[in-house]
């Protein structure tokens, strides 16, 4: 297969059922032993070969029975219904990891996922405030998620913390927040209070450019 050049720049979000701070970022085991969550982005600027992807969004719902590096994960892509046929094929190709170097985000994802459900194409509403640590994702019938700042349990004031990962393959700087998730597609779960990471990223076949 000929490997295509691609680039995705935009707003990135990762939500999961773990305690604030996401143990995966620290090579630790999931808070509850297993991992249920989502990751995805709104593409500000992007392409796959000559196919432009500007303005589209995609998310992947994931479930792992243990730490992600142990594999056996399940995944379902949710892709913006506004994407035309070529754009849909392009996003699915990027998510497959077949157009990425070893050790990069989507290539790693392809190694640890053993079951991939058919992608769904749905209207996606995505609100994102990086500095405010707030976001909302809505794909009716499949996903509803909300990110808010962590609150101080004594004063109720917003608590701010960022994680810096100089060698990270998902992001380099992530604002940490709280989230709720309702996943109602092929992978079903509810998270009333979990972890959220918000980031600005630029992914390429060779990894993060920013």
C-alpha cells in the first residue's frame, strides 16, 4: 500500500473513566482497572493526500479490559456526517494507522485494538475552550460528553493543572479537567465523573509536529 502524506491540526480532546490526571499518561494502571473513553478532534486545517479535511470532526469511542498497553481493546469511529465519500475514506485511512510511522498515535492504536466496529456518520456538535478547560461533544444517538474545570472540594474554586509531555505522542501540553460521558453506540458506557485532557495538536505520519 502506498503511504499517503497527511496532517491534522486542531482541537484535541481525550475523556475517560479514570481519576483526574489519567494514569496512562504516567504509565500507571487505570483507576478502575479497565478503561472506557473517547478521543478525537475538530480539524482546523488538515489533508490526506489531495483531500482537504478542514472543519471536520471525528471521535473514537474505546474500551479496554485493562491497561492500554496490554491491548484487547474495542473501538468505534464516529465521523462528521458532513464529510463526503473521499473525506470519509481519508479519515478512516488515517485512523487505521496504516499511513503512520511506528510509535505514533494512530499506529499504536491499531496495535492495541482487536475489535473495530463499523464507523458511524453522524452530526457532531463540538464546543472547545482550551484555556477555560471546557468542552462539549454531541453526536445524537452515539455520544454526549461534557468537560468542565476541576473544582476545589473545599472552596469550590476552579482548580487548574496542566500536564507537559515533551516526548508525548498524543499531545505535548494537556489542560486537565473533569468530564462526564454517555456512550450509546456499539460501545456502551456511562461515566458520571472522569478525567478529561484538552490540547491543541498537529498530527502527521511521523508524529506530533506541535
